C-alpha cells in the first residue's frame, strides 16, 4: 500500500475544491451502484423457479455470493472515500476532528494533536453546541418579544377602558358600547 505524503512534504499538494467536488460526485455515483448491487443480490434470492434441483440452488448461491461481494466491495470503497473527505475537512478546520468532539462531549478543554501533527487548542463546545455562551442566559432573553407585545396589549386595553369611561357608557348598551381597539 502506498504511503500518503505528509503535509510538510514539499511534493504534497492538497486537493482543490473542484477536485473535492468531483470526488464527492464519484462517491454519489458509487452509492447508486451500491443500491443496485443490493437489489440484484436480493433479486437472486427472490426469483422463483418451478424446479428446485441441487444444481440450480448452487447457481443461485454462487450468484448471490457474487452480488453480495460486489455490494460489500462497493460499500468499503465508499466508506474509505468518505473518510478521506472527512479528514480533508478536518485538515482545513472546516469541521472539528473526532478527538475534539470526544473531549468536548466530556466537557474538557485542552490541547489536542490535530491533523498534520499540529497542536490545536480545543474549545469546549458545551450543551447544544453554543460554545461558552450560557444557555440559561439565552433562554431568559427569548421571551423579550412576547413581553413587549404583552406590554403593548395592556396599554391598548388600558386606553380602551379609559375611552369607555370618558364616553360615560357603563356597559348597559352592549352593542353601542363596543369600540374598535384599533391595530
């Protein structure tokens, strides 16, 4: 198996964005092949025949074995290529590495050996991925719009009641006493 050159190697050239997209497109096509091979493997098991002779059962078994091997090879290829894409995203610091996520889930902070042998300072992600923001503080501010709206409604109700009081109507004539609260 060929060794992958280290990032410090002068001959190392990272993939371009276009190359990464092309690789993802090839993975997408492989997933279609994977599903097709799974369908073919199942189809070999479900095809019915009038004869159930020993040679035919052996042929079905070999066909199923061949189709399932194709499925497993394709699955392994997709797995390897997706892992390479993930490692590429981690190297570019687009997503957090697996070690960072593990320590963050434990609520620890520290120095983690990153991709390319660099030491990276890790920040605790905390509950809900909000970093060092206090979730309680965020939740306490979430009702401010509702509180402002409630205040406006109370003010409108107060002005409505004052207008009724000034008109001298004590509510004896319900139909005529209705006023539009405005909007």
